[in-house]
C-alpha cells in the first residue's frame, strides 16, 4: 500500500472540506488512491456535510434529559430551518446528545472553548509527571501534545467517544446526521445539573451509576 503522507491528507481536505481524520481514513481505505478517496468521502456524505459547515444554523431545538431526578441536561442544537427542527431524525439526535452529556460529563462543546489557563495548567501537570519519570526534555513537549489531545477527548463534547458506539466521536455522529438530513447542524451550548453538586457531602458513585444506566439504554 502507498504511504499516506500528511500532504496527501492535507490536499484531500482542501479538495473536499472534510476533516483530517476522515481524509486520512479515506486514503487508507482506498490504498492511497486520491480519486477513489474523494469518491469514498462523497459516498459517505462526509464531503457534502463538510461543505455545509459554513452555513448559518440559527433554528433548532433545546433538548432535555433527566436521569432519576438526580442529573439533568439541557442542550441547544441548531439547524438551518424550522422544518428540520421538526424532523424526527433531528429530534432523536438532540435527545441522544442530551443523554450522552448526562453520561459522559463534558465541560465544553469544542476544544476552542477550553480556557487558556485550564489548558496551561493541564500541560504543566503533564510536564511535571514526565519529568518525575525522567523523560528527556527534548521529548517532553511532544508527549505533552499527545496527552492534551487525550484531555480534549475527556472534556470536549465533540471529541468524546459516542456513548452508543465508542469507535466514533460525537463529531462523527453529527457529521453523519448532516449528510442524512441535508442541513448544517451544530451544538451551540449545554448545561448539566447534578443534585447537590458543589455541596460537601458523603462521596457516592452517582456519575458512574448514571453512565451505566444510560449506556444500558443503548439496546
């Protein structure tokens, strides 16, 4: 199989507008054949979905999910028209996103929302741990970069593994919905409420319980 270079991935991304990971996957699946990779993305609907990403999405729904009266989520998901907001597939997506947020506890929608001070604090923690392990200074920043990508997967909704299918990210599920529904779809914001959160009390495993029970809803 031909080597998949960064330039090949970049060129395919520029041509189709699809994400870097989608472009790399397409090239791998098509053994480095650029034309076939482009066709692959078009068939998957990923290329057309990416082209819709710049369109204004100001309609949509505020979805909600309450788990046993203990955890509640509100999430605003936007689309382009009120017609799509009333679409069953869109409404199901909004409901699933609210359930995912209840189970996975993200802090932000996307990585750009992570405050610089929080990011720097996380980097410093990782640097300290690596120095404690006597890692070479020349490698530390490279390792930290990888650690931060993992951090984004933990705290950013769009980068988290999807609660119904952990081989996909939340962003992948939204891209698939855009391809299917035909409009730009974005998550604007969310709020997650936990009874007693911030009040000192006996530690319990409520979050773990919620995750288990929400995951049981996969079936």
